[in-house]
């Protein structure tokens, strides 16, 4: 065990691309935790998707031994937290597991919206914060400007900031010294009953579920029986250890320490982030505050492109759900798409990550239907129902009113794009809450319906600002509005997978946009096809896709037979991938592309 | 083992295709195997063709040859002696049908026209001329090196030499409207002898037009609606002039259809010799797709060591059925549903047939399946519905 005074626990707060993972790599290298020959880029981002997108999805941790300039050896525990709003709850738990943060800001870019959201989490967790200005090797680096920004926008003292280049290693030693000097040591009672926070957990094929814990009080040893306080389940600890960054067994974990335990737990579902772990006998009385079960906020349908792969999809989804308590699913049947699953996610990134993993790791091609938020339907009999799928909208005669989730969105944007951003937010039914300036950039705060954001808001924002805007949001609760279900009819038949909830005032506009899009997305058939948008029985927009006029090979002689046959056979195989709806074949991409708005 | 489909080659006839791979200049819309070369040693080509004839004849003994077609490239660059040598050799290998058709594709230039009599003496009895357009501006746009006046002069010489003359036109060209085409077609019909091939311009990948199209620089092409209107107008005008369509793009006075091309559309057997030439041959209960080396130099080397063939594939029952469907449906007379079923081992899909026939795209007459007039311009879509597999 280590003296509390010789432990420092910290996280790194940063915007995507500001160099968080590179800095972590350098700290690992500088302390000699990993031999140079074993170094690979972004050591802590284990999943392909994490490496590719430069984001962290699961909390990762590493224990560094650092011999400081004062001659003492310290244990530094770094928790690499997820950096995305979808995982805000996980971030908040990780933050509670450490006492301080490094705030990494790219000195060529400045503070971004995501930096703000995460740094506020650190401030909420009472962290001491050391600002680190990265990328000083680049010509565009401007440390004094960034320092000013950190003080003005975030409101923390930047006088102790350290200028570094994670790329070249310049300033890394100073960072380590500052962690020892400026971040507080953890507190805790060795003799008190065990109280540990479950920071994160994941599944390992050999060891079962691995639980990342922070010991608050007491001591955890191998062979002990522990209890999860949220549900009372008891487990026998088969091993404990720390990450360096690979697993290394230890005899015990004491107060202030961060490490892992395994206890033959089969499902990640049985280990809830934020839960309190104690001993089965003589455990602590009260759990740590702030635990809450995961609540999906975005739902969509996932259907196999090849309907024969439904069972494979079920298998994949069940396996992923074992490893992700925040992901929910139930079977769904769609007239257009056949059998699939209605899945709930923490947000859009979470949705994309799960979808990518099914496609890549399980090799199943998917049709994803339009994401929908959870509406609250207040019935005339006084009850409330949650609506996860527009197709399930009950008969309006029984409905009193609807409420939709709203968010508070923070957008930082160079002022030349401000007008476009304001227009985008207004178009999406936003209510402006704040507009201020941080240097040459505007900070806009909007109250927006989540429904207007889940789909293509971020894409549009990137497009109108040429990628210069940064965006983050937090959930704000429900509010009543005039919402209706809009159906799309193709060849006079409603296509359930294209039903969407819209605001009544915007229904015509959305309906028109959708039928126009579909007219381009659905290939011409041998007959003309009416495409309509309707609310209840009333058609609000209509387009007609005219019949196929010409598709014939002008020349087809002996030398063409093989090539033309193969071409036709390939086209026929492409047709098979489309979804037959009545007499009409609809390409898969139509189910998502039809909803994209160009303005 | 599923029963091997052993179709009798006589079902579709037996032809010989000879590919001459050279042109004076490459046309921007053409995706055929053609090369521009200044020095051509005709005796070497005769030697190679004859070698290939010996090889292929050895595999197909006892057959009667219904047609020979010299295609290209520009076969009217062949010396009449070269053509004569090939025809004579073919005659020595296979008995000729009494009504054998021997066609040569010709460029309508003055130099070529000077060789027409020589071709006739060699045994050619039908000329197919690539006139392509009847106005000079469009000929230049199509990259053709002849003028309308030259074409007309060459055409008069052809008529004097041959009883059977066909010519090709390309329509649905850049900036062409319906009235322009109708006028041009009427003019063409006033010249026509007994056969016309009328092709809508197709932008093929890997051609100069394809590159320009991909770059968005090929402007003024008619949209599908106008192209369809042009197609229907073509049918009407040709029918009224006594040259109805017997195939998607081919029109003839009754009895003057191209017998060689009918072998393709009847899904018969044909031998293909020369660079890039394709063949279909039935041997011992199997049907093979053959293909020769495309590059002339490579082909020559391969012939020297025994065979110009680069690919020989066994066609599965499904491949054969789909090829028969794709070829047969191009003909006004339609296809024999019994023969499709015999090739594939199962009949055409009844539910898809009902669907197409409810839409008025196909009609059934006894054992024959035909595309209706409305169906022709969207034939590929119809075939896709019916393809086996």
C-alpha cells in the first residue's frame, strides 16, 4: 500500500484533436511505464473506433510511478475519460474518482465547446486544475492568447499553465512536477469499512467482466466477498490489480488507489457505473452519492439488409448489450423492413458506435431508421406513455398533449459564421439564451428540441461553419409543444419506417422536403408512383415519380453477351438489397437520406 | 450432379466472326477493341487467321456454316486478298449453307469504296456501312473522318456492288431534337436498301466520351424522356417505310434481317477469331464462352504457339438461360419459353410474368414470350425481372 500523500489521481480534459491521447502517451513514456519499443500511438484508446475517431468511449486508466525532483516516488493514476456528451454521466463518475485535472488546450486553436462542457464537470467535482497548452511547436501557437481565453471564458487561473509539445516531449517533465506539486493527494480512511466507486467496467473474453474501481475508504483484497450496493449482489473477488497500462496483479488496493477487480461476473449489465462496492460483511452504511441508472435518449430501428441475417443480428445485439448497460433493445417488426430491433442509445455517437461495431465486428450490413427521441404522451385518462417510435403513436382521440425533450446547446463559432449558426438554430426551433464573445469567437447558447438535433444538426453546423464551430449540449427536461406524426405514403401505402414526429408549424416544410428527396432516392419504376406526406388522413405534400422511360442496351451482339449478362445480373442483385414495399422497391439509404435537410 | 444441359447447336445456327482490330482513327464513343496502327502486314494476318480457323474447325467438325461476319475495328482496311483467303479457308473447313451470308463492316470513305468490288469477288455478299450521321457537324463531333458527301458516294458504290447493303446511324446525339432526328431518319430511309441499324448514342465507360461525360463536359444529351420519344418515333417512321424493327435497334425489309446477327439473338453457336473476339460453342454437351487475347501483338504471339484464345469458360445452365433471355428478348419474335426452361431446368417465374404482363410490358403467344412496344425502351428493366438466379 502507498501513503496517501504519495498518490495523485487525475484526469485529462480536452477537446477532440487537442492532443489528449498524445499527452497521455508522453506521460507514460516519460515515467518509463512502457518501454520505448512497446510504445504505439494512443496507447489508451483500445477500440478501433476510438483510434479512428480520436475519441474515448470507455474510461481507461494507467498507473505511473514517478520519481519527482524532490527525490520521492509518487504513484500517479491517470483516468482517461470519455470526452463526449453522450457519455456525460460516465464522465461525471470518472471525475468523482480523481482529485484533479489537466486541462489541455491546443494553443493554435483555443477553447472549444467540448472543452467547456468537460471542464465544468471537473469544476463540479471540485478538482484542482492545471492548464496545459499544447502544440507549442507549431508556428500558429499563441500561448498568451489561449491563457487569456481560459481565464475569460472558463474563469480559472492560468498563471500556473504549462506550455508543452506532446509531440516533441517539450514541457512533459514540468507537467509531471506540477501534478505532484499542485494537485491534491486523495483522502481516505484505511481502517473504515470498504467504500469503492465503480468507475467503469467492460467484458474480457478470458477474465469475465473487469471492474475499474477507486477505493475511497478501507482496503480491498483478493479472495474477499464484495457487494454491489445498488442491487445487493455479492461476488467473490478472484483478482485485483492495477493498469500499467497492461494488467498487473497487486495484493491489495487501499484508500486513494485506482485499480481493477475481477469476480467471475458474466455480464457488464450487473456492474453499474457509479455504484458503490463494499464488503459483504461489515460493509459501509451509505453509498456514494450521485448513482443513477443509464437512460437512453435516442432510439432507432436496426434491421439487417439481408433478412436472413436476423438471428445473427439478435446474437450481435445481445452480446453488445451484455457489455453495455446503457444500450437497450427490443424486437421490432416493420412492414417495410421486416424483423429488426428498436434500440435505445445515450446519444448519436453512442448510436453510431454500436452500429459500427455490429457492422464491423459481426459483419452484418444494417439499415438504420431515422433516430427518434423519447416523447412523453399525456393521455386524456391522465396517464403518461413514453413514445420511442413514431409508428407506435396512439390514436389522437385519446391523446391530451405531447411533450418533447429539450437541450441546452453551447456553440462556439468564429464571428464570420455567426449569422449562419443563428439561422440554423432558429430554423430548428431554437430559443436563444445567450450570446457572448470569447475573443474573436462568439459563444451562443440555445434551448433546442433534442428532436431537431439528433439527426443532422451537427453535420449542418459543420457545413455552414466550414468545420470551425464546436458544439456541446446537455439535457434540460421536457416541454409541451404542438407535435404531430407525419406519415409518408409511397404508391398510396404508408411506409412505417419513414414516419416522423414533427412540429405542426414545420410539417409542410418537412413533408415537402421529404417527398422531394424520396423522389430522387427511389429509382423510376415501370409505372408512376405518387409520394405523399400526410398528417392523419390529410395530405400535406405530394410528388409524382414518373415511370421509367428508357433503359435498354442499344447494341448487344456476340462480343457483348458475357459483359452485359454480368451487368444485368449485378443490377438484379442490387435490386434484391432494396426493400419491396407493395409494388415499389425502396433503396436502403432512402430511410435515412430522406430525412436530411439541406437548410 | 445436375443434368448437363446439352443443347443442339442447330437451335440457333452456326456462324463465324472475324475481328479486324485496326482503325485509321479511334472514335470517341466506341468501346470496341480497336487500335490505330500504320504498318499492317496483311500476309501475317492471313497466316494467323488461317491458323485459328484450323484450330476451331477441328473442334466443330461436320457443321454447316450459316454466316460469316468481318467486324472491327475497320475491316474495310483489310486487303480484298486477305478477306478472300479467310473465306476460302472457312469453306475448306465447313460446308457453306446455300444461303450463306457474308458481311463486311465498312467505313464509308472513298478509299474503302475502291475495294468494294474486290470484296464482292472474294465472296462478301453484304456490306454494313458505318455512316453514323447525315450531317457533317455531327460527324465531326462523333469523331468520324468521313463527310456526308463521301458517305453518299461510297454508299452508291456499295449498292452497285452488293444486293444487300445496310448502314448504321447513331441518334439521340448531343443537341439533337426530335424534329431533327425525324428529318434525318426520313432522309436515311430514302437511301436505304433493305436494312438499317439505328443506335441510340450510349456513353460507354473507358471511352473518350465516357471520360468527358464523367467530367460533366458532355452537354446537350437528350434526357430519358426525349430519348424514349425518339425511339418511338423511329419505330413508327421505319414501320411506315416498310423497314420494321426486328430487333431493338435493327430494321429490315422482311427477309433481309442480318442472318449472322440473328445467330447471336437466337443464342446459336459462333466461333470468334481475331484479337478480342468472343465465341460460344457447344461441344460434347457443354457450352463454352471463349475469348481471344485483346492486344493484337499478344494475340499474334499466342496464335504462333497454338491458340489465340485467352479465356474458355463453361457456361452454367443459369448463365445460358440468362444469355438466351437477354438475347432472345431483343427480337420482335420474342423467345421460346420452352427452350428457356430446358436450358435452366425451370420455367420463367410466373409471378414476375404476371406482374410484367399486367403492366403491359410483355405478351405471351403460345410458347413465345414477347416484349410489347411499350416494353422495348425499358427492356433491361424487364430482363432484370425475369433473370434466373
